[in-house]
C-alpha cells in the first residue's frame, strides 16, 4: 500500500491532522536532496507546502521521496540516526506509509526529502537541527547532494495586518467579547517576524499573536539568524521566482507551468485563511476586518502601523537582496523590466510601503 492509499485508509478511519501519515512515494534518487523550510506564520508557508505536495504525488512523476509537515519533523530527524541518535527510536510506520518492509526507513543517501518547521517545532529547529547543519551539509556534499535551508519574509505592513486578522486580540466590554482596536494592539506588534525567528513570539489572551519582548530584543539577533542559518531567504512577494531558484538549487528541471501554479497556490492559500479563536463571519471577525482596513485608518493609526512595521523592514530588505542575489543575471535583467518583483519591492520606501498590503 502506497502513501496515498495509506492516507485514504487513515481518513476513512476518521484520522486527521497530525495523526495522518507523512507523504511517501518510494522514489529513489541518484544523489541525495533535502529541503528544510522554516515556515514563519503568515508568510505564505502554506502555499509553499502546496507546491511541495505537487512534487510528492505517487502518480505524477514525483520529485520527492518524503514530505514531512511540521507534525512529522521527528520523522525527518529519524532519517539520520548517526546524527540524531536520540530521535531514532521515534520512527513510526506513518513516517513512510507503504514502505517495504513495513516500518523501514528510506536511506537518505538515495532520497529526496522536504520538511517543514512551523509553530511549536520552530524551537526544535534551532535547538536540535541548527547545531548539526554543518554535519548534514558535509554529508550531502560528499555525495554530490543538495541540502538547502529556506525561509520567506513578508512585507511588514501586510504581515502585521494579516496577523491581526488571523489572531484578533480580544477583551471584554460590558460582559461581551470585543476585538482590541488595531492602534492599541500595535504597541506589542513591533518585530513580529523578527520575534518568530528568535522564537520569542507569544499567542495569548488578551493580546493575541504578539511580541512581548519588543523590537530591541529581537532586531539584531533576527538579522544574524537569517544571515548565518538559511541558504535561501526569499521575499514572499517574489515567491514564484524564489521557488524557481530553490528548485534549481535542488537540481530539479525547470517546469514552465510552475510559476502560474505557484501564483494559484498562493492565492488559494491567502483566500482560504481562516481566523483562529473566532468564528469566520462573526462579530469579532467583522470587528477585526473593520479595524484593519488601511483605507479606514486615521493618521495616528497609520503612523503607529508604520512604526511597528519598521522593526521588520531591515529583514525584509535583507530577503529582497538575497532574492536578487540568488536569481543572479535574471534579476539584473529583470531589474529594468516593468513589474519586476525585486525592483518594485526595493523601490518601496518606509513611508509608502503600505501601498498594497494583503487583505488576508
């Protein structure tokens, strides 16, 4: 029974979420490939996973042997018992559903794997994986393989507004729940992406998703982590070009349909986003949408929004410059082209970078 069949059986038994098995295709490769995705909240990571899922389908010429979402990071560690001996005993059948013999581990030396670190597994990324990155990279390099660490950064104003809508901060007024006005919440919203990189983010009542440490506590550390840890740092606004660059680093042939598919996946991901802790379409949801409509913000709120976004602006510009460097000559050629992503985003100055924040 292959991975797709195993997933179908699991769903028929009422299993869902983290209980579902990981994706496994039994593909064997001539050289090892690994992609490690650090999925920061509200930066398009779900669209990246949709893209990866297209490469982990048994009936569609797969490029991946295994795809581990963040609920299966223990499976990824289990592939390398010599590097992570403490994780070896956690390997389960659902790490490679359909593998023969049952419960066996595909050898990483002839596999192409991708793993997502997200939510509660982010600390695991920094504490368990990052110290072993030099060892893993050396092992892959010795076999002419590719080991790529990757993350996306989002335009700060769009990220703040999207985060506010996803996790509306709540308070009680007259015995009823209401959403904190955006301007009041912005006091704890500076450096959200920097805080995610430093695992300093919190999601607790009454402030919702916020950075209690403040900008100064995460600003410099987040820049260092981006520069020292990730092979690819991309701008979410340039996702199709970034993922094309990732595919090239992995040695995957260019797919002319990939750009349109990626745009579709990103659009679907953004529009399918649902708030957490409130009912979509309910009163709290409507309040959060109304409070965060940029066109309806007064001058004081806009100023506070820009001030909060300024903390993440340096890491966003870092992502844009890394995107341009990765694309190389293509970026140079595109720099003069109308609509070039990197050119457009780098040309956005701090006072005006709210021109087109996402509404999701």
